[in-house]
């Protein structure tokens, strides 16, 4: 059984066929999901879902694209949501210097506040990083970040080794299956077995087999197959490794077998 460690079932893209999405997920062998917040609305929705479904968990965060909307009231609400017992991480938080929908100064300010929140609550920090790897690393070191997950890891091998040396994790999604991403597969192959996770980032970044479709948790199995081949283990054993990593990083135990 696998865990989708980063998905967005808390967005409108799944409103029309939500129950069918859950059925397909379970049929594919995905037993648990973590719905990641990007703003106040999706953070609240993730908590609502986690309180309704025992196989769902939530995170609370402000995506770097949303940093421009930061206010003291918004932050107070986000801090309050983070206290919920179904919240298991802060994020997704980070820097995106590719699209720059918020200024660098706005992004860095909001990111540092989320680093502090994760540290104060002793929660892992889920990172969104694009074209800002060195700036990101510098802030994380300055903030003395402990548990860190680089979501949809797309850095180079040198950067991967830097974060692994600090015990920070790389999460691999649908991009691992794209033919052009041989360098990423090399990174995934040598990633320490206690420092990787699998995710979808659905509804985005569908694996190659479903590239033209909306992504969903059931499709994560395609990424798992590629990772299992790279690691030279069977799919069942890969699932057991991921369960251990999820428990270590997020504190989530695998559901008991019935």
C-alpha cells in the first residue's frame, strides 16, 4: 500500500467526481493521502476532508505565488488552522523565481514565517522550489530547519546530495516518468532509502501514461513502478519502504491490514 504524500483533492477540479476518485485510488493500492494547502481556502478544505476521512491528512501553508496576499489577519488564521490535530506539516511553502507572481522580497518574508511556524510546532516543512535552490538552501540553513521535504524534486544531483546530507527528503512525482528526465531518474535511483517519498501533486503533473489527463492519486502507481525499477525492488517492498518513510517524516502509521 502506498501514500500519496502531496496531492490537492482540496481544489475544485475534483468536485464533480470526488467519490469515484477515491474508489480508483483505493483500487490502485493508495491507502492514504496528504492534502496540501496553498492558501487559506485550500488549507481549511484539507482539514475539513481530513476530519471527514480517516485516511486523509492535511497541511497548512501559503504558496509563494500567494505571498503577495499576505496580511496579519491571514497569518493569524493560518496559525490557528495549523493547531488542528489533523495537520501534519506546514506547506507548501517556498520560493518560485521562475514565475515571480509575488516579488522575491514578499516570497522570502512569507517563507521565513512558515519556517518559524514549522519549527515552533515541530512539524515537517513541505517545500515548493523553482529556480531558487541556492536561495532556498541558505534560508533553510539560517532558519535551522529540521524535517524538510522537497516536493516534486527537480534540482540537480549536487543539490540533492546537499539536502540528503542534512537529512532532508526528496519527493518524486509524475516527472520521474517523463522520457526526457533521465537525470532525475539517476537522482531517484541513488537517493537514500530513508529520504524519499512519492506523490502526485494532482491535479497537476500527470505521469507519462496519463499525460493528457487530470492527475489523481490512483495514477501515483505509475511513478511507484518506475521508482521500484530504479531501486531494483518489487512494488510491494517499495510500498513498505515508503510507509516507513512516511511514519518517520510525518508520524503517520500505515493503516492496519484487515
